[in-house]
């Protein structure tokens, strides 16, 4: 992502914290329910909307000009998500083995061997895994992979509506609202609660909304800092109000789209200003690692706390805070040791495969 959109990189950090708080909050001794944290699972949908926005920002023009290279795109996206997914999967496998040796249980469903192939091929959110297992948050990476593979479809619709951003946003909002209502009516639970079984469907309306919001940003919907700040304030007010009164998740997700549009409007050409702080941008860059390591670390930390304190389900404030904050340095390590260097390795391998495949195809066509 260019420096021009640094605020959206920073926003990724807050999305990750929201999700992690949702998982960690019940561990805090005496913690009272907080409505905004109770909706922390929607931080994943915030990531999904951001993905649609950013991928359109990077690739839509080349797609419209006929210069989009699907093979290169897939290699780049695979390099972005696969190394850390496999690393955390292997770490989880190691934890399962170590726990078994010690006579401990991490989670009753964590070691689903029947689900392992789907995990390896990142299709475990496509209804192809029998149960939620291993590093469960990776279901959203599987959903992202689904959206990446279908990106030309999203891009085609978005490009067709490029001169009508209002129509694009209205259609995306209507599609999301109707799909949420229809899914809950048929399935009996909210689409925003779907993970390993319907996660691939869950990303579709959010990704489409991100594409539409990008068109609005591209058309100058937030031309000034004042409008952008006003949009942030309104979006946050809607999010807080909707979560407080337990209204439909659709309203919250649509407000998240407005938040992304407004935060995008805070970007400046010189890469400075609100939400462009160097520390926040760095934390945004490690947010993917934060998201991928928080559950394995939670298992390690709570088991250790349980051995020392006698309880792993109700932690004193300082213990809880220490375990929560520790996610950041662990994520930094994963980001610099696994995510970044292995990204280049996967790209190198992927480019080699693409070159050989193209060479063979050209040879057979002669």
C-alpha cells in the first residue's frame, strides 16, 4: 500500500485489537460485559471490507486497462497470507503434541485430523472442513483466499460502476443487508457468526462493500480533513450506538464501511497527519501476525497461568494485561522472522512456477 493510505494501515491494528479483546475479555477476573467488546467478532468483517478497498486501490486501474495479470496477483496474495498460516498451523500442531505428552488438553476440538487437509489448502472456510479446529482464526484467511480467487469478478462489477460510486455503494449496502437477513432466516444464525462452514460466503458482501467504498473514495467523497473527521465521528457514533442497543450487525458493518471511507480521507500526499503516526503504521503492518498468533498464545499463556494461579479462566488484571500485551512482541517476531522473509520465498517459487507453466503452454500452442 502506498504511503498515501497510511491511516488505513493503522486502522488494521485497531481491527485486530477489537477481535482479540472479544476473545480475551472473558478471561479477565470480574470483567463486566461491554457491548462494544461483545461485537468484537465484527473486527474480522472490518478486515474484509479493507481488503476489498485496498485491492481495488492497487489493482482496479490495471484491471480496467487490460493489464491485470491474474497469475501474478494470485502469487502475491498467496505470499501475503500462506507462510504465516502454515507457521501457526505447525506451531499449533506442536502444541497439540506437547500437550498430549503432558496429559493436557488445549481444546476439545483443536486436533481434528480430518480437517487438516482443508487447513493446508486454505479451504477450511468453504464448508470443506468437518469442524472448527487447529488455529481457528485462520478460517478468515481461507475466506480471504476465496475472495482473492474471485477478484476478477469483483473487479469487473466495480469497474463497470466506476463512474457511478453512489449506485455502487447503494447496491453493495442493499446486497449486504438482504443477504444478512436471508441467511439468518434460512440458517437460523447470523452470517456474521459464520466461520469454518460459511466463512467464504461471509466475506462476499463485505469485500463487495469495500470495492464500492473505494469508488466513493476515488471520486472524492471525502475531499477535506473536516469532512473526513466528521465522517469518522458519525461512523463511530453509529457503531457504538448499534452495538449498545444490539441492533442488526448489518448496520454496524455498513458503518464500518463508512469508517474506512472517512479514515481513508485522512490520508495526505506527504504521508503525515492523523493516523499516519509511524508507530501506529508499524502496528498496522504487524496486525496480521497479531491476529494469527493470538489463539496459540492464549493456549500457552492460560495453561501457564493455570499452573501458577490455579485458574486459567479468571485472571487478575495484571496477569490478564500481561498476557494481552505480550501478543504484540510475539507478533513482531512472527512478522520479521516468518511473514516478511517467507513472503519473498513464496513469490520466488510462485514466479518460477508461473514462468515454467507459461513456457510449456507457449510450447504446446505452436
